């Protein structure tokens, strides 16, 4: 992977490189495409871990952080595949569609395998979080594409896909750090809001595969992102009472445009 990423991503990259090697053996090149990003979600898990504990164990959450990135790759491919399947001019089981389906299934399995590689005593609890997250995301896909709810807010799609991944990353990071009780849910709320902001910011890159609602109303999504910036600011104020928010603030600065966001939205 690239050498100019933050140190926190290096352990994630090492684990994902092994997954990419396996994908090459199965001739699944779209796996590499789905994982070509900045590891922001994995960094969120590690930043949450660091916010809770002072333990000198930088690699402790790397397996779990890789699992979140692999799950994100799965969601990106599934989102694109579903969008194409509902296009009147698209045929799902073209060669490319089948390749996306197989690559997504590979990433789904790899996410669980990565988490299984952890020897942490809280591993079972993390498995439960990952499963609950997939249930929520799958339900969102079903409501959006199968049930085609006409009044569904596209902002809710971001909250319940990208936001849910962010909540999962924060919840797992806090759990691995030994946190329990209300602070875990407070951190998960921060992760949900921050991930929604992050995903909205990355929607401006039209060349990237991304998690996006089937219809993009720019004004609605931007208003929602602005609200989530306000939510993140309130989340950090509350979290400052119980954890060290330094790593979490740095993660917000990594969001495209984060450094120039008005302080009232931080």
C-alpha cells in the first residue's frame, strides 16, 4: 500500500495485502478496486481505541480495523451492483455484474475471517457488533431497492449504511479497549455521525466507487451533512468528559474539507 498514510493504517494494510493476494488467486480484481481508499473507517476504529486506553498495543485493533475496511468494500460493491440492477438499461448478470457479486461475497467472508484472527477476549462481542451492522445495512438495501419505499429520505440511506459502519467501527474499538456501558454508545453515536459526514464529503469524487443513495439530492444531502457536523461537535463535547478526544479530532481533520469546516460545525 502507499507509504504516505498515517502510521495507524500500516497494520491494516498488512492484513489487507494478504486478502488481496487471495483475491488474485481467485481472479477477483474488483476486490482491489473496492479496497483502494484511505482506510478512514479502520482509522476510526483505532482512534476510538486510542481515545479510551493508554495501553501500548498499537496493533491490538488491526485485525478488527481490517475487518471494518473489508466490510466497507463489500458494501461499496453491493451498493453499486444494486444501483445497476435497478437501471432499466442494465442487466445484473453480465460478466461485470457477476464479478461484482463474487467480489462482494469474497469481501463479506474476508471481513469475518479477519476478525476471527484476533485473539482478544472481546472477540465474540465484536462478532455480534459486526453481525448487527450487516443486518441494518442489508435491511436498508432491501427497503431502498426491493421494497422501494417512495418516501424514504436519501439522507437516511447514508445514516443507515455508511453511518452504521462508522458506529460499528467505534463500538468495536471501544469494546477492544475495555470500555463498557454508556460511553460505548456515546462513541458509537460519534462514529455514526462522523462517518455520515465523511461519506457525504467523498460523494464529490465521481470517479470513486462509493456508498451512495440511488438518487442524490445535493441540497438535501448537504443540509444533512451540515446537521451531522453539528452533531459531531456536540458528541465531542460530551465525550471530552470521559475520553481523550485528540485522535478523534484528528480523524475529523482527515475528512475532505474538514480543516476548513466552520468551527460551529466542529
